[in-house]
C-alpha cells in the first residue's frame, strides 16, 4: 500500500536557499475557548464563586510543615503550585503575544535553575528561589524583517565550582553566546563569549542538545551537526565549535585506508530533533565513549557515534508508520520529538485524519466549531521503535500494519513496538510551537508538551490524561522537566508556564494498574470533580475540559455519580460544616459548576435525556431542601418552640433508618446532609402531621410542602435550557402518586377548614394557603398526565389505563377546587389556574356566577372580553356552552346584537362541535338559522327537537314553524322534498290526535266544581269514571294504573309517545269513537323510533282490544233475524270500522301488524319487554300488566272469531266496491 504524499512543510523538504530561517506562521486570531452549547451563565439558583473557605480547603493540602496549593488532583496525577516566577519574568510575559513573539523556556533538574527566553532577552533564576533573576541579552535571531524573530536555543552549563550555572544561547542563524556564569546577568549580561557557526546559504540551526557539562551538539536545517566543546584555560572557560566529523587517526597506513570499509553517509535533511542514548558515562561527570546520538532528519531516524562522530544507522520511519492501520490518514509527519529509553525509540508523529475523525476530535476538544471557530489541523500519535535484525544495506519495509512491523535501513532495522493515539489535536489557531517529550518512571509514562496542553500517555496500560491551560491566548507552556527525587512509587515533574511554575506528581503504580473497563468513567468523574473543586479558583492556571472523543457512557456514569456524591455530602467533595445553610449552599454551587462544565465543553449533546434529567433532578432536590431548611429556621426564629416538620423527619427516619457511617445524633441535619434524594418520600409523613394535629399544623406543614414543590418546579422551569431537558420529565418525583395524594389531602383539609361556617370571620391559615396548595396540586397532576401520555411511558404496562383514570379524576376535581377558591374570595387565583391549564369550561363558569343578563351588568364583562381576545374561540365556545346549558342563550344573542358579531360565529362553531360529538343543540340553534335564512337547516333542527319535546303546545309550535321553514326553502329553491313534508304532516297529525284526546278528557271533567276542578287527582278520577268503565269492570288493575298515568300526562299538557297514545286510544271505552282503533294502528304503522318487537306487541294489543270491543255472542245470535239484519250488526262493530279505514290503503294494510286475524294477536309481551315499555314502574304493576295482557288474549281466543274475521273483511271489501274473492 502506497504511503500518503508528504505534507508541504520545511521539516520534510530539502534545504531551501534562503538567507533567513523559515517563516513562522503568524496567527491573527487566538484560539477561542470551548464554545458552550447553552448560556450556562443563566443558572438561576447558584453563584459563580464558591465560599472562600471551601475553595481554600480543597485547593490546599498539608505538605510537611506548610500547605501546598492544589490545581488539579486525580488518583493518578496531582498538580500543585511549586513556585512563582520572578517579577521581571511575569512583567515581560504578561503582555506577550505568543502568536507573533517567539518564547521558549526550560526547567533544568541538574542545575536547579529555570529559564525563559524571547528573541531579545533571556531570564534565568533558581526555580525554588525566584527572588533573584538574571537577565541576559540574546544573540540576534534574524536580519529578515519580514519574518518574526525567533527565540534562541539554550542550554544551561552545570558548574562544580560555583552555585550559578553557565549559559549557552544559539540563534537560528548560528550566533552563539556563552556566559561562564549567569551572575553577569545582574549587571546587564554584557560579559559573554561570542562565536559563530559557519552555516551555508539558506541554512539555519534547528536544535541544541547538552551531552554533558563540556559537550553540546547543535543541528542545522541542512542535516549537519556541530560539536560545541567547553574547555578551561587558566581558570577561564571557553567554548569552541567544529563540524561533526571523524577525528584523524595518527599512524594509519595506506593499506588500511585502501581496505577499510567506508562509514555510511547520512541522508541530508532538516534535523528537527536530537536525543541522547544511554551509555556508560554520566551527564556532567563521566566518559562519553559509549554514548550514542539519535537525530530525526526529516522522516529518517539516524544513530550516530559520539566518540567516532560517524553514522551508525539510518531508517526512514515515514513509510512504515504511514502503513500502520492505527494511522490511516493522509499527510503524515514526524514531529521534532524523539526519546531513547532502554533501547526503545519514542517518536511523536502527526497526521491529518479523516474528515469525520478530525471534526469529532476538534468538537470534543474545543467545544464545537463553525463561523470563526478553530478548524482541526493535526492529530498526534506516539510510535515506539526498537532495534531489530543485523546491520545491512537493505532499505525496505516488511510486515503488516500495527505492532510488529519491521523497518530495515542503513546499518540495521527497527521494529514497531506500538502506536498510541494522543488525546490532542491542534487547529489553525494554535500558537506556533513544536511539541516536546519527557519520560517519567524510566519510560513508563511519556509526557508530551504542547503549546497549551501536557498529555500523559502510559506505556503499560491504556491510561491517558492531560493538563490544559486556562488561557492559551495569554499563557503558554514553556518548559517541562522531570524533577530529581520523586516520592516512593511516584515521579515529580516541573511544568513552567508563562504565569507560574507547577509540580505534577504522577503515581506510577496507579497508572500501571489503570483498568480501561472502569477507568474511563473514573477519569471522567475525576475530571468533573476537579472542575467543581478547583475550576472556581481564579488563580488556577489550568482549564478542565473533556478529552477528544470522550466516551458518552463514561461521561454519563461519571456525572451522575458525582452528582449523587454531592447529594450525599461525600467528604471528598463536600467539606464537613456544622453550618448547614453554608453546607447546602456549597453543595448547590458544586452542582452548578458540574452542569456549567459539561455545557462549556459542549458535552451535553453526548448525554441521554434520561441522564440529563437525573442531574437536573438532583439539583432541584437540593435546591428544594435548601429552601425547606431556610423555612424551618424562619419558623423557629419566629419564636416557635416546636416544629412539626422536625417530627415528620423523625418519623421518616424511624420508618427508614439512615445507614450512613457519618450519621450523628442530629437526625434533622443528617437528613439534609445525606438524604436529600429522598425528599419526595418525606411528604406523606408531613401530611400525616396535619391529619393528626388538625388545622393548627396547616400553616407550618402545608407551607413546608408548598415550599418543597414550588422550589423544585420553579428551579426546573428556569433551568430547562441549561440541562437540555425535553419535557415531559421521565417519572418526575414531584408528581409521584404519593406526592399527588399528599397534596390533595392538604387541599381537602384546607377546604374543610376554610369553609367552616363557625370560622367565617376569623383569619385562617388554611384559607391563606389554599391558593398555593391548589396551584401545586394542579401542577403535579398535569405533570403526571404529561408523563403518562409520553411515548416513553407508553411502553410501560398499565400507563394508558392510569392516564385515563387520572384524567377523569382531574377533570372531576378541577372545577370543585376552582369553585372553592371562588367561594373563599380567591377568584383571581382561580381564573389564573383555569387559564394556565386551559380549563375554559371552568373559566366560563367562574365568570358567570353573578348577574349574567344583560351582559353589560355582569361584573366580569371586561374580563370575558379580555379572555375572548386572548384565547379566541376556545374560550368563547365554552361561554356559549354555559349559556346554553343554563338556559341563558339570551346572553349570547344579546352580545351578538351589541355589535360583537363574532359571537354568532362562536355559536355556529359550538353547535358544529356538539353535533360532531353526537350532541344536539336544536332547541336554540334554529333561532339563529332562521335569522341567517338557513331555512332547511332550521326546519330540520325544529323537526328533531319536536320529537323530544315534552309539551304538546311546544311540540305543535316547533312542527308548525319547521313546516313553514321547509315551505320557505321550497319556495326559495324551487323544488320540494316530499319525504320531509310528509314527516311534518304525520307529526302534526299526531299532535292533532293528542289535542283531540285532551279535548275529550276536558269534556269529561267539565262537570267538576269547586276545589275538585282544581285538583289533578280529581280530574284523573273523573276521566277514568267516564272513559274507563270497562277496565274497572273487568278488573284490569295493571292497565287501569297505566291509563291513569297517561290521563295525568294528557291533562298536564305533556306530549305522549306513539305507544302511549295508541294505548290511550284503545284502552278507553270508545263507545262513541270506535275509529280510535284505526287511528292507533295508523300511528303505530308510521312509528320509526320504536323497536320492532315492541311495535309488533303494540299492534297485537290493539287488535285484541278491537276484537274484545263488541259482544260477539249477541251479534252471532241468528235466531229470528234475517241476513240483512246480521250484516247490519257486523257493520256496527269496531272490527268493520277498522277494516273500513285500513283496507282502502294497500300501502298501509300491507305493513306487518296492521292487519292481524284473531290467532295472530294472541301472543303477549314478556316481562323484560314490559319493563322496557314502561321503565321505572314497580314490579307488582309489571305483574299486573302481564296478567291483563294474558286476559286480553284469552278473551279473544275464547270468542273463536276466525270465521267472523273473514266475513267482516269480505263485507268491507264488498262495500268498498271490490269484487268477491273467488
């Protein structure tokens, strides 16, 4: 597989012909800090700065007899203040522009001195005693004014004779200044030795390495090495320089010269890094015969002999590393970083990854990028190489990607031991500074110094962590050095920045035992812990941020664990404090810093909605407990000697004992310290105090419950955006069934106490708390309804049933509670609640409890108009509904007539809505239809309404007007609907029948006088005496009772049903009105709303009464009478009269039940049918009716009228002019 093309940079190309070193890239904008995804400064309930004592406690630790200021701490690494910078250095660096000015620095462990240098000045001081600063002038860096000047390369010179070291400074153009002692810096530093390296055209220096106290190696961009040697002459040290070349060998014969093997020649290129291999000598004091020099020339690693100054080997790592599948990308580069440890070469490489990978790392590291935000440029990795195979002249790469690949080159080969990705990515806005490597613990940990980040990478475990500067625009990491004499199992490292000198202590044992499965979550939690403990310290130079590609699961686990630890007052995070108010405030600040840190690092998007809500729930519970504690203190400060809330906490603790190692005898404070998460479970115990104590407990306990819920809900509403909450909440604790039931009990108790007539004129705590309790109850109920109606809850069994039941319960309780608020003079609160919960029906009812007509006399007329303007038809339709239901339709018509014509539209919308739900509004709607000229609609409404009208006069009026409306429609449209017109005629005919019955009954009672005429019972008795003689004579008690009921209804003007009218027509004597039987059949034949079984039973009852009407035994007595006389008798019967009415109409006579012979009408209705026919009658009357029906059928059966039926029917047909049937 071909390696990717090299990127275009001076580090990997042949030397260019130029008089100046390569241009450093000038950045016109600083890299912005991580862009937060939300405005975290809007957090409502916490301050940005923690208590000074609390910060100090966790930013300091005991160290010997003093205190050490901590900047960061995890299980593996702790970073603390080591020493301040000298005043002169701080003054110079304070205004430095690291994008246009070049700065370098170092901390030298051998001499104990630190150094910081710009292109003009070098500052040197003892890093533990920054009171004395040595200021020395730097050699000129460049004569090209188009290029920014570069800081020199530097090396401190150890001295055995004096405490102050010497100093070597090397400019990029080859000028060297040497000070035998830096003490001359106290007098301006003008006393120095100056030499110059003989560089070629376009050549510049690229590095300086101290081999020991006397020997230094300088490298150039043309691949040349210079040996700088420090010698002493007459007590004075001088520095000399010569090109790296093998020394002449005296006495070497010509034969040996001819037959010796020539040393391999290096491939020339820019030497970007120098490293010293281990040998027998000791830096500063020994021989160097066995030392080896390693260089990084372009992408080639070269190994040199320091003694012979010859090339021992060379391998090109670029192609090999480019084929490693861990680094699949383009534009691979080898950075200016190599280190040698135990024969292993450590090389830092950088590359441009895929678009998705690069964007993801930049997003994680810098918190998002877009317009004006930094774009990722380079991604880094560590490559470990070790010597492999014998020396040869082969130059090829063998093996696949990953570990185990072998690179062969000049003088031998190298094996790739491993490739480790580095948690860092530069951007186009990063300051121009090459990274550097430092080894800790013999190579167990590699510390990589970038311009603003130090990354720690472990060799024997997947551990990685990093330290990031807070202000990369004004701060920079200048130097990194391992400190001599770390503690047991740990290594100390000094970190020099532009603002402070820090010490980082690395626990090598914990680094080695790091477990990737659990360690990442622990690291994330440690990072979050540091953010909330140390991030608030304004003097902390470190910025805490998530590493690139932070694991979402580890983030959520760490954040939730830390949040719960704050709730439980974990002593590692929360300082013990007897002042509970201060302690609660501190814990609130911790949770505020936690979510702020997550937002500032643009990590909230990686967290699931459930995890976000857990963090928000913890914060709101803590805030609620803080408010409750303040309220409890107010109660006791007001002079109370006892607290019922305290009793509730004791009862809760007794029922659920606290199993905490730090529990004390103070049960109440322990609850607020360790059991904040259980605040919701405390509410039922608080409500129980009210049930036991009565109204005396309402002010304290009811107020406490309101405080808890109100604080939680207000905190949640204010911080929805901060936590990225998408409503509804998942199983919110504020609306658990126990909380809802508890608040409802308080509402019921407050209602009972507030409406107590005996306390009507006294000040009542229940009355005062009622609005707040009602508000909390409404909020809790609505919150739970929203949750049960959510897609997440739909997956839980029984959620749909619970939602239906809870909604029905809320719909029932809401109007009652709102009416209670109105009765207790809290109408504004009731209106606000009804409006906020869109209960427009209750809202309309509340505004129409006083004078409603005329509308202008309603004291809430202005409020009604405002709500109509605000909510439109949703509220207006409920006003229309209230007026219709309560018989105040005139109110709506009056508002329409007053000039607000939209009320007419609202009425139409309401009626359409009601009809869509199967309701009927015909009783009033027809008036507006007539007014709008909607004749057909008005006629239909009147016809439908007439069917249910209970008064005959009203029914008659509706049918008459409806018929007129239909006729008007016919006249306007020019066509007629005969079916509709026939329906009106039939209904009006039925009205005529009832009016005729009423007229007959009134004639029967006309003989009554005095009080009897005014008595309805007397009138009924009079009608029965006149019209019910046969029923009384035959002892038909059931039918007689029903007849009395019908008579009473007729006398009262009530409308009868068709079945009732048929019974009235056929049960009365009918001695002079036998046509009533035919009328009854006619009514039943045109009935449409009667079940078919009952209609057939009614037909049969009518025919039984027709057959039983005449004395058939006398009629059939034929002795001494002629046929003409017999025929005359038949014509005088009810049967003949009935046939004479129904037979002329074939359409009527063919309807089933209209024409029944004696055998077809014998069956009687069963008991269930009788109960259905006469709902609500007593059981004994049902039995009487059943017996009377059987008696009617038995009478017909005993008459044996089969031949009479046919004879009379034939006679009618003949009289009507039909031919005799053959």
